[in-house]
C-alpha cells in the first residue's frame, strides 16, 4: 500500500458514511464498506452511491443479496429475499433430511413457487444436498434471475403462474413445496417502505384484499402435486396465520404454524393426511 493510500481510503469511507446517513440509511457504516468493495473505480463508486441515495435497495445496487449464507444474484426490479424467509429454508431442509433418514430413496423433488430470485430453492438445495429442483414465477425478470441462482443446483426455472408451467410428470411426486407468495393486503402496499413499494414488482407484494388470494390458490393445487409424504411450506404473517391454516386445511391437508421470533418469521406447514 502506497503512503497516504490508507488515509485516502478512510476519507472516502467517511464521505460515504456521511452521505448515506444524510439519506436516512440506518446501517450507513456497513453499507459504505459494501459499496467500496463493489466499486472498481471512483466513478463507479459515485454511481453506486447515487443510486443508493435515490432510494434503490442496497441489494439492487450491489447486484446481490446475502441469504442463508449464500450470495444470491439480484437484478433490478426483482424481489429482495428477506431474512425471515430463512425459516422456510430451515424447515424445508429439515423435512428432507428426516425423509432420507426414514429411508426415502432417490432424489427428493423440491418445487419453489413464486420463486423470485430463486433464493429459497437454491438455499434448500445447498442445505439438503442433491435434489431435483424446480421453480416457477410469473415475472420474466425474476425467472431470468432465478436461472442464474439455481444453476449450481441443476435446477429448472419455469415461467408462468404458480403450478401451470410445471412439468406434468411432477404431479404426485413433490416432496417439498416451498412458497413465499405475496401476502401484503392491497391497501397496505402504500404503507410499505419506498424501497419495496417503488423498486420491487407489485405482483411480488400484493396478496389481494386480505393478502391471502395467492395462498388460497396455492392451497387449492397443493394436493395434486405433493407426494404421499410431501410437505407444503408457505410463509405468512402472525396476524394471517390462522387464515392461511384454514385455506390449507380446506383443501385436504393438515396444517400447523411454525414461528421463529429471532427472525420475526411465521410459516404454515401443510401435510398430506394419512
């Protein structure tokens, strides 16, 4: 390192922190470190900083998000994976491990509906080992992004609405159906943070009048696709969990709620009734 280089680096860092703080970034110090690491030139750093100050989510500025210890590639306009969704990954991977321990042979089939960037499917595959992974999303930009993220797991990403684009040969064979569908009530979208409201697709956020329109559609089709010991895992909120359970049970599955207070996470587990 040349004399004075460290001082210059620190002064740039201080400028970044001041600018980010003024823009309302709560974790300005951490963001400054990430922006400096991402930029190859001073001009590129200034461009990244300008986007962040304009309110673009940090993950879109960087082009990636950290999720379950993985670096998930992320394109502009694609839903940013939330830390609370790690509950789905943990519960899903645990189910697959139990199935293997019980003697379930062959590669388990995992389907990630409303996959967005493909973060959930990629993380399940990373934790659970060799799986046959399929993912779907209605948004073309999300599909293109997800294909890059699940490529390492040999996964296939299908463009279309929920179950519609899945290969028909998967019917009755799915071991894990994992779903982070939109569940924000339509009227509450306007109350969301601008980073989400302005920079993520509305279809990834808006769950209809009570937030559960897509949950009901997922529940209605789940039994067709799940295998005899298959499990549906669907993210919801604490306030909506009871209604999500009712939707799942109405369509032939037993259902229970799982939570993680440290993540602020709630999910419903649906199982084929024996």
